[in-house]
C-alpha cells in the first residue's frame, strides 16, 4: 500500500472522539445528554476496531464483526437506557443526573 | 468357700454398687423395698468380708505377701493402669470393720430416717458410699484408690447436703467438697510424681521400687516433697489441721451419715491411705516427722475446741478430729499397728456415740444444745448406757477398747522419743494432755446430757429397736474390741504391722499414767458439771477466762480466716480477672471492631451516589495507571508495547 | 495520487466528526445536540467507507443516524420539563472532565504516534458482505443468536419499564 | 468395604433437612421427629463404624468407595472420607450431641422448622470436618458450619449482658477470622508442598510426607495455631466463647461447646502438629503457656459469673486450656489425653448446656441469685445438672477424670511447675461448679418455682444418652482410650521420626 494513511491517524481520531465523548459523559447534567455522549465513545471504539481490521487483519474480518456486535448491543442499550430514563424521570420528576444520588451512603 | 471369697473379693464393693443402681432405677418408689435391697447387699458384703477376714487371719502367708489380682483398666505406651484387689491383713480388717459398721448403721437408719420423703435416696447414697469405701480399701492401684477416694468424697458431699432445703447443709456440703479438693490437689501432684518418676502406680510395684528411689533418679528431697504432697490428701480427708474445718460442719448431714462417714469410715481413709503407703514414708524421716507433728497438734487442737462446744454432734465431731490426730501421730512415729488398732476401736466407739447422739436428737426433735438436755438416762436407758460405754472407751478406761489402742499409741510415741527423736517427747506430752482433755470434754457432754436434772420441756422416749439394736452391738464391740491387742497377748500387732514385728513389753507405768489422766478428766467433769447442779464454777471459769473461752468456742477463728481468704482474695481476684476480660481483652476485640466500623463510617462518604463522579475517578485512575506503567518502569513499559 | 485523496477525505471526514462531536457536547439546546450527533454518525460512516467497511457504514447510518437518534429525540420530548433552550447544561465536573479528556487524548495519541505498526500486506476483500456473512453465520453463530435474543429482551424490557404506573404503585 | 458408609452418615442429616423443607410449617412436632430420625440414623451408623473399626490394624479404615475419588485434579482434591482412631471419637461425639441437641430443642416453637433445618446442616457440616481426610474438603465443611450458627444465634438466641446480635456477630467474626488465618496457612502449605514434591496432593496423609523446611514450618504453624486456636478459644482469642454461648440458643451452645471447638483441637493435631512437627516443637512451650493461662484465667473468670451460661462458657475455655496443654506436650500420653479430654468435655458441656436450657425454659432466668431450691421441683433436672457439674470438675468415675489425669501425667513431666498451675485449676473449677450447683439447685424451695415441671418424655433424651456416656466412659475408659491410642500412636511415631531426622 505504502499509503500515508496508517493506523495512527485513525487511532488519533478515535482517541479524540473518545475524549470528547468522555468529556460529555462526565460533565453533562442531562441524562440523555450523558447517554448520547456514551454513544460517541462507542463510536470511537468502532472506528478503532474497523481501522485495525483494515490494516492488521483484513481477511479475518474480526474487527468488523466486533463492530457489528457493538452496534447491536449499543442499539439495545439505547433502547433500554431511554426506557429507564423515562421510568426514572416519571418517578423522580427530574432529569438531572446529580439528583439521582439515592445510592449514596 | 474361703478360696472363693478371697478370689472374688471384688464382690464386696460390687454388691452395694448394684444396690445403688437397683434403688435408683427400679425400687425408688417403694421405700421399704429400697432399704431392704440396700441392707441385704451390705449384709452380703459383710458376710463375704467376714469370710475373707477369716481366710486372711488364718493364713500367716498373708502377713508377708498380700494377695493381689488385677486386670487392665486402660493403657497406652508408657502409662498403664491396672485395677484390682489387694488383700492383706490391714485391708481385710478394714473390709470387715467397714461392712459391719455400715450394715449396723443402715439398720439403724431404717428407724432414724423413717418418714423422710427421700428415704429411698438416702439408702441409695449409703449404698454408693459403701461401694466406694469398700472399693477404696481393696484397691491395688493408687489411681484406682484415688477414684474411690473421690467417690467417697462425692457421697459425703451428697449426704452432708442431704437436707437440700437447709442453707447450712448446702454450705457445709460445699465446704466439705472444697476443702477435700484442696487436699486432693496435693495428693494428685504426689500421684503424678510417683507415676512420672517410678512409672507405675501399682502399690506392690511401688513398694518394691521406692526403697531404691535413687536408682530412679529421685533425690531424698524430692521424695520428701512427694510424700508431703501426697500427705495433703489425708490431711484434708481425715480432718487434720489446717484442713479440718469441714468436718464439724459436716454434722449438718443426717446423724447416721455422721456416724458412718464422718466418724467410722471415710475420715479414716486418710489414715488408711498413709498406712497403705507407709513404704514411702519410712524412706523419708522428714515427712514422717511432719505427719506425727500434724497428728499430735490436731489431736490437741481439736480437743481444746471440743471442751467449749455446745452442740452434741459438734463435740463428737471435734472429738473425731482429735482421735484422727492420734492415728496420724501413731503413723508418724512409724507404727502401723497402733494406728490401725486405734482406727479399729475408734470406729466402734465413735459410731456408737454418734448413733446414740442421733437417738437423743431423734427423741428431742433435733434439739442439739447439750445445755438444754439433762437426765435423759432415765427415759432412754439403752441409749444412755451405751453412750456411757462409748465414753469410757474413748476416755481410755480399761478394759474398754479405747484404752488399749490409746495406750499403744502412747507407748510407740514414747519409744520413738527414746530412739533419739527429741520431738518425740513433745509429741508424747501433747498426746498425754489430749488424753486428759478427751476424758474431760467427753464426760462433760455425758454428764450434761444424761445426768443431772431433767428438763421439763423435753419429752424424751426410747428409740425403736431398729435403732437400739445396732447400739448394743456396737457397745459390745466397743467394750471388748480392744482385747485382741493387749500388750500381754498382742494378736493384733502380730498380724497388722509394717516392717519387723516387735513385741513391746507391757509398759505398766504408761498404762497407769493413761488411766490416771482419764480418771482426772472424768473427775474434773464430774465436779464441774454433775455434782454442781447449777454449774456455777463452770460458768465462773468461762467468765474469768473470757478470751480463752471465746477463742476455743469460736474454733480459733480458723473458719473466719478461710472465709475472709475466699471472699476477699479468691473472689476479688476472680472479679479483677473478669473485669480485665470484659474491659481489656474484650476491649481490644471491640476496639478492633470499632476501628473497622469507624473507618467504614469515614469511607462511606466517598460513596457519593453520583455515577459521574465514579466515572471521573475511574478514568482518572486509568490515566494514572497507564502513565505509571508506561513511564514509570521500563520493564512494564515494554509490556505496554511501543514505548521504547 | 489516490493516497492524497484518501488523506483529504480523511481530514474532511475527521474534521466533521470532531467538529460535530464537539457541538454535541457544547450546544446548549439538547435537540441541537442530537441533530449534530446525526452529523457525527454520518461522518463516522464516511470514515468506515474510507476503511473499506461499506456494510458497516450502511448499518451505522441506518441504526445510529436513523434509529437511535430518532429514539433519543423522542426521549427528549418525553422527559423534558423545563426550557428546551437551556436543556443541556454542564455540571461542576466539566473542568476536570475536560482536563481528563485532554490527558487521555494526548496519552493515546502519543502511543499511537510512536507505535510501529505491522501492517498486513493484503487488502480488504471487495465483497465485504459476501465475505463476512458466512463467518458471522458459522464461527460467530452463537454470539449472533445471543445478540438476537438480547435485542428481543431489550425490546420487551423497555416496554415493561415504560408502561404506565398506576396510582397505587402496582404495574398494570 | 466399598459401600460409602461415611458419606451415608454425612447425608443422613442432610436428607432429613431436605424432607423437612417440604413439611408444613405448623406441624413442628413432625419436623422435630424427622430431625430426630435423621440424626438417630447418623448416630447408629457412627456407633456401627466405631465398634466395627479394627483397632489392631489401625490407620484409616472405612474408606468410602474403597479409595479417594478424584474431584479437582489440578489441586489434588479428592473426596476422601475415612476414619481412624482420631476421627472416630469425634465423629461419635458429633452424632451423640447432634442427636441430643434435637431433643434439647424439643420445646422450641418459634420457627421450629427452620431451626431444625439449620441444625441438621450444622451437624452435617461438623461431621464432614471430622471424616474428611482431604484438607480442602475439611476447610469446605468448616466454612459450611459458620453460616447456620450466625442465623441461629440471631433468630433463636437470647440477649443478656450483650445482645444476641452482638453475640452472633462476635462468634461469626471470630470463626471467620480464624478461618482466614487458616486459609492463608493452608494455601502456603499447599503451594510449598507442590514446589517441593511437584505433586498436587491435598490429603492429610500426602501433606504429612512432605519435608517442609524448618523456618517455613515455624511460620506456617503460627498461622495454623492462631486459626485453630481461636476456634479452640485459646487465650487471648477466647472472648467470643462466653458471650457467644450466652447469646446462643441451647442447641447451638451444645453443638458449639461440644463439638465445634473440638475442630480446633482436631485440626491442631491432624494438620498442624502432624504436618509441621518442627514448627510444633518450636511453638510447643508457647502453646503450653497459653494453655495454662487459659486454664487459670478462665477459671477465675467463671468464678465471678452470675449467669449460668457464662459460668459454663468460661469453664469451657478453661477446659480447652487443658487440651492445649496436652497437645503442647507433643507426647503420646499427653495427646491421647487431649483427644480424650475433647471427647469428654464435649459430652459434659452438651449435657450442661441442655440442662441450663431446660432450666431457662422453665424459670425464664439464668441469673444464679434468682434461683435456688430447684432440686425440690425438678429432681431429674437436678441429677442431670449435678452430673454435668461433677464431670466438669473432673470427678473420678465420670468420663472427664481419666483424660485430665492423662494430660497431667505428660505435661507435669514435660513442663513441670507450669503444669502445676494448670492442675491447680481443678480447685477453682470445683469452687465455681459447686457454687453454681448449690445456689441453683439447693437451698430453700422457692414458691415462685412451684409450678415448674420436671423433665419428661423427649426431654429426658439428653440426660439419658449423655449421662450414660459420662458414666460408661468413666468406668470403662479403655473404650475410648484404646481407640484414640490406635489413632494417635502412628501419628506420633511419624512425628518422632521427623523430629529425629530433621532435628538438630
């Protein structure tokens, strides 16, 4: 190939996306916002996997298959997560994550 | 038949033991039947014991070599215990005496205990006692003997506390057990020493081994220590100073018990035990001196207390202590013969006096103070005159039994003194003075109880035949029982002795002294308590020597000292230990728990319940760990890959 | 020359991804965030295309940009009570979070930049679906089926969770 | 002998527990009867095994399935159930006490079904520790034991000086702490044995053959000593014992004082002393000192008590001091005595606790000054109490005397004056036992107790069974000693070999 594009580029991209997602997941008050930040992080992982698939094991397709599973699970997670959020916000009348602290001491 | 009896001597203790089991498990509901079972068994034992005695005392071989047979009880490498039977003249005599006295007292008890709700149980206990006492006598092994020794102690405990509703009985029982326990502790140590040093507890083997004690690596000092430790057991059991305190209190039990256990049989077990192990004591003159000194001192000490006591049974109890002191003294000066002889005669006259006292108490409904009695001999002739026989015997008036045995003790003590033991003269003086005191306090009691004016408030009546018959038998024994051991025809000394038989010449001088002392005592008692109807002189004497009187009446405050020691020192230590336990030891335990709980309490505030904070910490940790791994250690960095 | 185009495409797509992702986490309005999330997902799908993962790119667009985002918008509408314009505030941790994110990016970036890659010489097969479908249905058939079950369970669970709750607290 | 009779014995209570699970809760008499049958079968089987054991052959017999059945191969764990002269008395003791404990709880009506289930599980657990010849199985059963005890104390216990929750927690934490030390020691033991021999073998026999270096033995023995010692209520790890017994219900006190403590002594011999003889030689003097302190200290502690269960609780600490002392002598007489003393104390303590339990059920007090004159109303109960008390103070003719004497013989020889302090404990023991008995049973009859009934029916079972053992064991000590000797002698021979070869 000899291309200028090597895995470092994609890993850099995915690291940046992951960091952004993490920032969102840690700093947002809104529960849904946290949820979508987590989706960003998952996406970053997917980029990583697919990049490795292309550059390291193109024949085995392991990376892509992993990514497919991650997308599947993520979809399920978003569905369940949203259901939980709706159920919680009905009972607790809040969507601020810091108010959901009844598991503390 | 003689052969059978000799070879089946274990039947003697076994029969009462069976009676105990039968009464407890089968016949407890039927009172007459229970007593019948018990008496039949004891009489059976008596018959066998008589045959054994006949067999032994007709065969001179047994003097030199005792009949021993045994079987293994339990064992392991280096420690084997056999139990068995050891018959020699001493044990045969004891078997005969104990089974005879026990039979008589059981017959007596059918009258004395009549109407008691725990009648059956009483006979069960008596049977158990009989079994253990007879077992003790025939034991061929020190451990077996110790077991029986403790069992008689248990029976004594149960019987002293027989009237369980009485607090005094309960406390007396406890005291008896505790005091003897202290003695047993020493005795146990002695037994352990013997087992460890000589590798056996078998009496025959020990008798062979101990004279060669140096071959077993035992020094004379150690052997003395062993002997003294071992002596603690008899000191407690036979009521020797300073562990005599339980014996007078033990009179809380029913009177037949006092007669059987605390006069005739169990308390002499200590004397018997020392007699049995005399082979040990003759090796250690130091220990012998201690035995003799304690014996003589106890004799005098108890007699000094007895002269001021008021309760009839207490006087008898102190008299028992005093007479036991005589026996110890005889052993201490090395005469098994004299000691056993006094044991033999004492058993009869002391049992007689206790039973007669019981008869009096029975008639007066347990009024015990001799000052409240008087003139009883008219209403209770059999009781009274048999008591007088006992009094003559114990005071040492010839030809009654006590005279011969007491005289024998005085003789051997004198001989001991003459053989270069300066201590002997002191002992002799003490013994002689005790003889005078004995005659005095015993006749003081007799005069106060049976002679003098009758008290109007008492309505005495003679006891039933079941009680008087044993009195008569015992009175006969107390009269003539000593004739087998007179200095002129000392059959006794021929059979029962230790070491070489020596025929002491009749010491007429000593006999005369002893008779004079006895008569002086009786005379003094007569002057003070019988002739003088108002007892003015006696009262005046007591007032004039108030401090001495109080000292004697309060038993030299020994009990108070022990009570103080137990309550303050022992219980105090116990409380301190307990507080140490719950505040210090437990404090550490609870302290550790408190630290755990406290740190948990502090740390739980880290648990904010905020997921984002957790996640923040989580990622931060990952970052830190990664940095540390990547840049901290080159070897770890290589694991991370890539970073060179 | 192809490399140059690839590079340009990478830079453009990467820029889109990062830019829209930053918008996702910084916009004040949650609905706007979600909209920019769609842009992110589509850009990521472009990255997938660049990485010869055409099927995955399609899935990404369908599942994420389509399904997930619509679901999230509905979620927002169902729970949002206050002003929608101020619906996406940050909490006190944002400073720490930003520092941490930066730190992680720098760290991973450093590792990525300094790594020596052992590039496989071969190319990704052109017919991606045709190649990996057999793998998915042979070697990975159990995870595949489990994933199917998971989706069913998630669906049912979600339904159960959001069912109306009666006044007395019992589920109807 | 391929029929797994030991496993069957073990399963009998478990099976009974399973049956009880399906019985109606209201019918507590039925539950108790099933429990009685289950433990009765176990008792009968263990008696059969005890008297069927060939003492002249010795060694491990009645091996289940004929040989150890491999279980976890990588760890060398096998299902190895067998008994020797050391295990058999303990097995018999477990079933004696288990059987009587069911009857001692006969009057419990509060959640009787659950009580019986837990009791049966407990019994099976304890039994397992004694018949397992595999270290791993041993530990497994030991852990099974801990859980039911906590539940039983907290539900059926009673709060006096300390609350039952505190008592249960203390008991459990101590047991778990002990087992933590134990686990550390055992893991170290196993890892080192694999390093030395290259074979993974968890059986006691196998471990005993491994020549561990002396320094390692010393460290490991200390761990095991603390572990088993806290189970044996070795001073100063004893303070769980009085509080725990006072809080626990009768059955738990019986089983705990009667058998659970003995796991400590059993483990010390079976594992610590036999596998690590050099370590044992190093620590023996310290063990003896701790044992003597335990004897004297706990006896004094018992003297200060006014609660009956505390008296017996402290007394059992004191008696375990004798066991420790006997073990520390490392001689055959002393260890025989210690094992026999464990058996004797088990019977005695179980009888004592069952009688105290009956007294408490009747008078609703255990406070000694509040009692007195009970012998008038409950003569049979008084007999049981006195028998237990007399056994406690080591009265000859009862089962406890000969073991104590045997211990004294060896320890007096080995430790001299130190042992004398221990022997002096018999005086204090007599004092507190007689005081407790006198103030509880004797003295004037109290009218407030005139309504109470004597023992009758099933309540007589503990008295009859345990009382018989007390007396028979006292009259025929060889029944017990020959068995123990056949088990201990080979172990001691092995230890002496090691000490001579590996010694200095």
